[in-house]
C-alpha cells in the first residue's frame, strides 16, 4: 500500500511538472514592447549623447507635428481643448508616442495625456457595435484600438486611478474576446490568409499578456485570458514558428513577397520581445535560424532601398526593431551596420523611425564598416535567387523566383518570375493589387499575366 501511494505521488508530481509547458507571466509591468530596464536607460540618458539627441528630436517632432493635429490635438495642459479621434489614420502612432514620452520622462502632463487617451478609448468601446463594421474593418479596428489601449493599460497600469484601470480592463476584455472568437477560435483561425493569421496570433498573445491577472476582471474572465495565452502560444510555437524555421533555415529565406516577409519578421520579433519581457522566454537563443533572418534585409532590397516586388506590394527600408534588436542580441556585423546606417539623420525622414531608434537602438554599439558579404544569395526552400554586382545604389540586380506551390490565397498560377534591375526595373512592371479581397485581387492572382516578367534590352 505504501509503495502504491509513493508511486502515485511520483506520477502525480511528474504529471504536474510535465504540464508546466507555458512560460509563467510576470506580475510586474511593462510586459509588451519595451522592458523596464530600457525605460530606465532612456530616462537616465535623455540628455546624453546620441540617445539624448534622438530623444530631443523625437520629442520636438511629436510636439511640432503631432500634438497640433486638429484630430489629435494635445498641446498645452488644458484637457478641455484636447481631442483624439481614432478615425485619424495617425491615431495609433500618436498613442504610442504619448505612452513612450510618459514612460521616459515621467512628466505629470504626459501622464495626463495618457489618461485622456484612455478616456477616449473607453468612451469609444463603451458603445461599440461590431455589427456596424465589415470583417476587415473590425479586424483593423481591433488591432489598432487594442494595441494602443493595451499599451496604455500595461505601461501606465500603476499610475491609473483604479476605476479608470478597471473600466479599461473590461473594455479591452470585450474587444479581445470578440477578436479571439472571430479571428482565432473559428475556422478563420486556420483558413484565413496566412499572413493575417500569423499577425492575429501574435496580437492574441499580446492581448493575453496585457490582461493576465488584470485588476477589474472576474475569475471567469481571468480563466479566459489564460486560455487565450495558451492557445496563442501553442499556435505560435507548434504551427507558425516551425514553418518559419523550415523556410528561413540557414539562409534566412521566406516563401512570400519581400515586403510581406520583412513585415512578418517585424511582427515575429515583437512576439519574441513580448515573451522575453513578460515571461523571460528567450526565442532568440532557442531558435538557431532567427539569426540568419537578417539576410532578408540585405537580399530583399533593390539598390534604390525598396524591396523587390512579387505583386503584393513593396516597402522601403527603415531602421526597425528587427535591425536594432538583432544587432544588440547577436552582435552580428550585418545588423550592426544596418543599425548604424539606418539610424543616420539622412535616413530618418519622419517621426516613426526616430521613435524606433529611440526605443530599440543600442547607443553604446561600436562603429563598424560595411561587412563584405556575398553578392549572390540563394534560398533553396523558397526558390529565390538574388545576384547583384555590388552593394552600392548604382548596382545591377537580377533576381529569379521559382517557388514551390503554396496552395494558398496568394498563389500565382505561374510564379516563374525574374527581374533585371538597373536604376529601375527594366521594360515592364505588372504592378500590384492595392488591398486584399478587392475586385482586382482575383484577376491579379489568377491570371498568368500577373507575375512580373521583366526583360532588359
């Protein structure tokens, strides 16, 4: 009998240990985007060296170009004349700027602005009716409102009046629940376009990190938040990251357009950062393929600084969290040089890259020369081959894309595309569609004329 009890105890303990597969979420905040050590560093260096210069430039840009916007007016200290309209396309940006300035300078007026924004968010969410919006409108709305609202909740948590904090917690729970039940826990969570799914899973994880053990939630609501965390973590670790690891492998390739691949890498790093800050989980060291993902920032760029284009769209390069965090984590010459180059004043043309530099750049990094990396690159599992004469802005670039079929919404019936680039793509540009699901989308992706076939005479 005694042996049976001991055996049962051992099995029970083993089961408990085996069940602890989810990293524990810290009770302290912040948990998303930026950790407390970084905020402390920025506060202590807000008037010193390049960090101080960057902070001053960012602060001046916010006050000069953002707080005087009629839709997002936050100048002065009189909140009765302030306004913040989420219909503005710039509202999400400004919400992040307001939060960051408070966390860096601990100014009472900055905190007042944060509380004002929270009041506007609560007012909006108190009466929100998701039936008034389309599928895509709801997705975009929740992403934006929930992102800024969650950041304000997380970063200002201990500085908010209890009724305001609890009110925001309930409103965030309401829209997070709708998001989970509509975009994650239904068939859309697996059948929806891959990029949307990946982004939504990372958002779902962030939402759970924000609301875990939040003041103002009931016990049942806390249980739901915990389930969101486990579901989103499982999806990320068991479904999304293994696929990314397969395609990125040792060369850093990706099986989508350059613009999408780079955007997804930014989102991926945000997931890594959120989990590192909130739980201590270190995906950077756990996943060996992450280090070579930085190759996308070299080989997906044309000599003019814009990404090569396979039809979904394209973007120009700016310093972002991937470049800055990659450089600090790996001390990699590729990202060290990128972080140095894209943080130069000539490459910081508006407030957002100033914000990215301030929040993520390692201001103690050594000055490096441009690394002499190969000018030919082949991502075998994605079928992308890139060759260029050199790394100057006058280089000639040739890329060939012959990817395995993806059997997905972004499939081309003929993806055997190539481009010769010299000062511009030569001869013909098939363009790109302007939004997912619009009338042009089907024609663009189901006709063989859609893929680019550039020729150089």
